[in-house]
């Protein structure tokens, strides 16, 4: 993940990122200097600076009547994330009460982009139970998530979570971690998507467009689990 992508994930807009990075490079600067470095219009720079100051990422001083802006310590991003987590923790009890009012039996979520993949794996880490993967696309996971997936596998090891994975023989990449057990099917056995089976849920990953469908239903999850076990028996080690 590059710096701009990381800052976007942290909640900054493209303009805020450009101004913040310009200040990191130039140090204490006037708006004119920021405009030269960032090639943004002065009026938009003022707007971005105000938002960055509200987030505690930029400060200013006045020198001989001229405002001088500078970027605060990047560690402030971690402080912001902790503040957001604290707010979410305080809101969770009410959110859970709202969730209880939903109809039970079948719930379906559709999450777009790689955020869906990360959400599923974080939930698995919270459940702390072994799970099944039908049709893992290890190469695509590695290309899309980079070092994120390695950190996830390390957390699995620490928590003692194991995966059993069924995949085609011709798959070009396999992850090399001790908690992963692979078995292989010939190409004439269709595996169209990647499905993760855990608890009462099945998470189906779709690659075009990148999205994740999470279906929560005990009977549905059990049927997927039964199908997996049938394939596991005939798949090759």
C-alpha cells in the first residue's frame, strides 16, 4: 500500500493528502508556498488547511502578520484512529440493540472492494474458530491485499485458528503457513468463486466487480459445510 492509499483509508480526501504531504516536504510554509508545491488553487488550499487543522494534523503560527502552516507529527494519525475506535466502542451497545430488532433466520450483506475481504477475516479472528475455504484464490488475495494478508495469517497462528482449503491442482500460488491444510481437485470440478464457511455464515468473494456477499443462515452454512466435506474426501492431498 502506498502513502496516498493509506491516508485515504485513514479518512483524508485527495486534496487534504496533497496539502499535508506538501507541508511534510517543505516544512513551515505560507499558502503561496503550498500552492507552488502542490499546484492547487489558493482558495481550495485554505479549505483543506482548515479541515486538516480540525483533525489536528496541521498547525499554524503568525510571523510578521503572515500565517505559517506546518504539518504535525504523523503519529497523530494513530491518535485519530484510537479516538474513532473509542467512539465506536461507546456506540456498540446501542448498535447491538438495533441489530436485535432485525428479522432472524436469514441476513445478507454485500460489501464492495477489498474492505469486504478484510471485514470477513476480522470477523473470523473475533470468532476464533477453525474454518473452511472452498476455492481459495491465493494469488489474487496476495496481489490485492499485499502485507495485510500476511499479518492476518500471523494473527491466526497466535489465536490457534486453522484453515482447511480446497483448491484446483493448477493453482499457481499457495500460501506457506503451518495452519493451512490444502487439498486439490482436478479442473473438471467447477469452483466458480471463493467461499469461506465459518460459524453460521458463508462469505462468497466475487472478483469482477470485487465484492463480498455474506450470508448468515445456519441451514445454508451447514449445507455448504456438508458439500465441502464431500469434496474434501475425494480431493488429493
